[in-house]
C-alpha cells in the first residue's frame, strides 16, 4: 500500500496563514483556524503542504485499511476554503440547509467566503464533526 502523503509536518501554521496573498482569504482562514481550535481544544498542525489540521485519530475502514488522520481541518484554496469534517455531510442536510452558500463532498465542505455562511451553523457543523470523529465514526 502506498504511503499517505498527507500527514503532520513541522511547518509553521502561522507562517502558512500569513503567506496567503489575498487579505480577505487570509482573514477568513484565520477565523476558520480559531473556530477549529476552539471546537477541538487542539493546537493546529500542517498536514502536508496545504492543510491545517487539528487533533489526530486512527481511522479503521471496513476494508481493514488504517491510517492516521486529523479530527478536522481546512485548506485555504485560491477560490474557496475547504473544510475537512470527516463525516457524512448528507446526514446533516437540515443544518446544511441553514448554512448559506456552500458546496460539499461526502466529508468536505467548500465555502467561498465566511460572509456567505451563518457562523453559528458552521460552528455547529464543526462541533458535530469533532464529536463524531472522537466517537470513532468513520466517513
């Protein structure tokens, strides 16, 4: 099995966030960082070169595959912020309906700007994701 490339590094999260060229994107990234820190109680760490992760857990899939992964994390991309919530977002459709403008994958939430979403709803989604991650739920 290939080695996972996305794992914790020693790169400075502060330096990474400070290097975001767009001031609004940088401000949003810092706000998301604070939200995830508060929700997890964990310090941030760079996972690979572009993901800021919080906490760590051992994932065990039904297939038997195991890997170390963050509780939650995010990546400030050029056109959006991707939140890695590691749970099935479809199970939270009612809450997502109140979030505001977003796109999603199975466990990823994509937002263009924090101005587009309800901060209380986003915080609740993050709290639920952390709870499920800590309970050992996969995907």
